[in-house]
C-alpha cells in the first residue's frame, strides 16, 4: 500500500513533523516524582505538545469536512483507439469505490485529517502490459465553491499473471486546513477526490457510459 503525504495549504508545515508514531521514552530521575509538580500537571489544560502527540482527548470543536468522490471523475476508461470506445479496445479501467477518514481540531488549531480511498483497477482485452500508472487528485474546497488547493498523486498498479482486476487502498497521511477564526467549522469545507481525465474520458463519463472489466466480455456496450 502506497503511503501518500499531502500537506494542503502550507500555512502549517510544522505539523508535518507530527506524523511519527515514535514516542519519547519516559526517564525516571533519582528521588522520585515531585508530588506538587505532578498534581499541577494533572490539573493544567492540554497544551500544544499534548495535542501534537495525541494526549488531548477533548472532542473536536466542530464536525469534520465532508469527504467524497466527484461523480464525473470517479471512473476512468482508457481505449487504444479513443474514437472507437468499444469493449474490445479497452486497455485499462479504474474506479474509486469510496473514501473515508478522520479529522482533529481544537481551540484555534487548523483542521488536520487523514484519508483512505478505496480503488479498483481493471486490465482490458487491448492491454499490452501488466503495469499501469493512474493519476488522481485530492482537492480542498469551500462548500459549493472552487477548490482552494488541489494536489496530484500517482498510483502504480501491477496486474499479477492471470488476474485482470485488482483492488487498492490509497492512504493520505495528512491534510491540513487552516481556519480563519476559532469559530470556523469543518462543515465549511469539502475534501473531494477524482481521477485526472482527458476531455474525451470526462465526456464519456458524463454521458453515463461505462465498461467494467470484471463483468466479462459478454457485457453489453455502454453498461
């Protein structure tokens, strides 16, 4: 599984260092623990280091951004003859089957998220290789508006011998969305994903046409 790392809206690049799972070991000094210091530590409010290392269990101050696959770009069909979109001319196909993830934000912190995208890929009758590279994008938008930021990634797919369909889970380790004020909620944003398509491929999708390799060669065209 490929690990992709996206820091979207680079105003908070310092948080990129927080993705490590390693923890600083506890060191016990001679003489034990100062009870007064320990009590003060337990009563204080969580600070930036607590949030950085996941020690702050307070709930988010708002909902997570909506995540989804942009319908028109959820599928890709590559033909060896673009002007002859028949099943026999299919080289490769791809489909995004779902997206999910988690977010975290407290006080005036930016929204930090991770995401997983479920994908399926097919090798058609006209394919000439057992490998294919697919390009997809992840975009942060304000609800119903143009993208704020859009980042592209490549997925290198290998089809084992005798296998024409493979599934894949793509993980985006970190997305960072700064907020204008502490009152700015995650519901103001959307995280959308889709394949990078040629104009012809996009039109093919918008016409509602599709081919699925796993349906077999007896499938009726356009289904």
